[in-house]
C-alpha cells in the first residue's frame, strides 16, 4: 500500500494566527456547527508543518516515511499539548488565570526537545525559530512551545482575539496597526458576516416598504 505523502498544498489549514502556537491550536475548527480536527493522521501533521514553514515539502516527505514506520497516528503527546495550549489561550481570552500546570507543560516541552535557534526574515520583520532534526514528530512541539512562550512573555495579550463569528473558534494575535481585526480571515468569516448583515438590512428595509 502506498503511504500518504505530505501535500505541498496546506491551504486547508488556517495559518492566520500570526503565531505558530495559535496556528497549531487552530488545527481544531468548527465546521457546520460540529468540531472538526484537521490533524487526523501523521501525514496531516507533516502537511501542517510544511504550511507553517517548519519543514520543507521534501524534508516532510522524508520524515513522514520514517515517522509512519512507527505510527500512522498523530502522537498522543502532540494532541494533548495542543489541548494544553488551547486551554491557555482560551483562558486568557476569557480573562481567566492560566494554570501553573499548563505553564509547566510548556516549559517541559521546551526543556525536553532541545534544538538550535535560527533567525529568519519575515514580511513584517524578523522571527526566531527553534529548529531540530525532527526524527521524532514530537520534536515539532519545540518550536510551537517556543512560539507560545514568546507570545505569553513578549506580546501584548490584549490583542489576542477570537474570531467574531460566534460559529468560529479560530484565534489570532491582532498585529494590525489599528488593532481592529475582527475575523480569522475575510474569506472565511468576514465576508459571510458582511453578507448576513447586508441580508438582514435588506429584510428590514423590505418589511418597511408599503
Ligand atoms: Zn472565523
């Protein structure tokens, strides 16, 4: 049986968070009112890694071959770390305090999976990325944990936001100058919300007509 490959097209993932850890949390979405996990197997995780610029497509396929020998599933540790991060960010969004256990889990990943630091240029400036050899898929958690730590320690958390579409659970760090970003993306939720409000306005003005 031919194994799955990491697809070069990662467009099904929502890489809209302005932070790697938020993009990782955003692999759990809501679609037609039902929760949907976009990481169904290890190939999805590799494809997400390509989309998030953690891996090149070639590197992802080489790694995926080795990873799949051990398990086709996403390691439990990856999924539980996503749950931990999701809990941290959603607690912050609700104004709740973040538990010491959650912070310890982030520290633990940072300490367990050591890597080397690389500085890169981004369209808006520079970023620091922790790189590893990724022979174990769980090593991808290191740069994710690093991004979470950077966000928690260095970002203005007032601009951590959840998409305003009540049916959408995506979260992002609003880095716009005006800090008035409302949607995960205009295409996914912004236009839909605009169309809905246009429709409501049309309905109201239609009813007023004699
Ligand atoms: Zn949205």
